[in-house]
C-alpha cells in the first residue's frame, strides 16, 4: 500500500493540589467557553462541568506495561476556578469483548470544593462483582499555580497511578482540517483559540496495568480493548442520565453539530441502530464537500467499509479493506466473533509498544502505535480524519490536501513523556 511520507514530528504531553470536605448537589452552570472535542452540542454549552472535550488512550511511554487514559472536561477555561460537578459520575468504560457494553468501568465522584481543592473518590466496577474503591480520599488541585502536584498523585492498589487536577488543555489543534472535514473548504481561519486563550481543563489521568484491562487478564491472547468516557448528572429522581459521551475523536467532529445531543445520550450498543450515525460512516458528506472545493482530488465510493473499520469494528484484515491486523476485538483469541457488534469506541491494541519515532498522523504514516489505534496526546486527529475521509490508509487518498509544512498548533504549555503527562494549568 502506497502512503505519502510527510515525516512530521509528534508531541507528547503533563498537571497540581490542597485539602477538603465532602458535600452534595450543584446544578447546571455557565462560566467557561466550551466544546465537545472542541466542537460542541448545544446543551453542554450551558453545562461545562459535563462537557467532555477529549479522550486519550495510549501505552505509557514511561511504563510500557501500563496503559494511560486521559479525559478532559470544561475546556477553554480562563478565570474560572470551578472544579468537577458534585452531583455527577465521570466514567471511563472498557469493552474487552466488543459487545458495546462495559466489562470494566472506572468511576470518579467529587465532593464539595473548599478553596482551591476538591475531594474525590475513584471506584473500579465490574459487572456482577462488588464495587472496589481504589481511591477514597483523593484531592483535586484547582489552583493555577502548579503547586502540590506530586502530593496529588495517588498510587493505586495492584499498580498504576491517578491524578485529577486542573491542567493546561492538551488539545492538538488543526483548524484548517476541521474546516475541510465539516465544510469541504478551510473556511475556519488558522487561529487556535486554545492557544490564544491559553485554556485550561478539568482533567483525570489514569494509569492502569495492561493485565487489569485485558480479557481474562491475558494481554498476549487478548490485547485489544475498546474505550469510551461518559459524564452523567443526577436527576431529581435519583437516576443519572448520561449527558456527555466521548469515543472516537474524529467521529465527534462530524456528528456534533448535527446529532450531538442524540450521540451524547447513546450507549455504544445502540450505535448500529441509529441510521444517521451509521450513514456518517458509510456515506460521509465530508469527501464530497472537499471534492466540490478541490476538483483535483478523488473521492472514494460509498459505502465506505474502510471508515466502518476505523470507527465501528476496529481494523483487522478480516473486517474490511484496510489490510492490517491492528485493533479489532476479533483479534482477541478469547472473544466470540459472533458476539462482536459494530459500535463507536476508541480501540487500542495494548501489545503494540510505544514508538521510538512517533508520527502525528499515526496509522496513515505507518505508525501503528498512533491514532486510530488509541489516541496519543500528540496525535493530529483532525488532519488524520481528513486523510481517512479521502481514502487512506486503504488507498492512496489525496495527499495534496495536506502539505509537509502545514501549520498546526500543539499544546502551548510544556509537555512531558512521563506521568501525569499533562502540563500544569496556565496562570492568569
């Protein structure tokens, strides 16, 4: 398979603390400018604490036997000291079998903010088993000073670490590519609001041993997991309706303006029944819009089975035209292939080690450790989305759309290849 070689550098990414008391209830609020995957559904604009902006999952470069998850909420903060909602559940879900349902869930719940800190609890939940509390008295640093971060990092029983903190936004932005994906033309000016505003986020960083995540604890036989993140706020009836969902970051870009509210309330097991969502994948409008503005490019014909692999099944030689055994659940030896269903998840093959020379375009530039095999903090998901929409890596695509010196904007604060990866919050 022929792929254009742009050989562009990658960026990796690093976050802070105080003391506490537990409390209850907080309602929807305003105070920050927001966007889900920085492209928002209308309801979340008014409820930034529920607004999930980014989900990352990658094999830890500093601990290759571990996987790291990062979830960011309430993006593009500046002067707000607001923490996490106290009447909500923030969760990361792990699907080991490809059924669109979680085999493992990590749940954060938060107490009342006191000054510049906030208490939290972290639970591990497996269906049919008692809830296991991993952290009972964690503390979130909310000050934009960077002080106290080491004290806020908590070692987990059985291995791994976690940190919940305010941090500099880790978003790797490419405004031109968003314009191409959504309108067919780079009408969005090349101005990165995150860089201009030096925005902060509320972030959760979780490092977990691979064996904890793998089906039957066997990473060799079952290296693939699916990941998505949700936020749910307690209603008056005591239930927790889902208000935010993050899965594949590129799919967020093309769905949020048209079905964002619906997508945010859905579970992966429902995705295959939503014809609007599946049509975004099988017959996307983006390539046709790009063709209308760039007459020389070629548009792959529908139905797009290559995109179905990337977004809904994971990539394997048996699942479609992309001829790589990469991150499909059917690659797990203890999975029943007949039980695997198509659903939007961020899929990660944990057996692929960190790349010594990461490429920000990931798979389309022959770096299998990068997006869409999970998502690293330095992966340019937007530009990669455009390249995939135009046919890569199943075919040659339209490399003229992206040039080697394309201006992109990486996180503005200093980043680190070591836990907790996210940069400390910007100071105002």
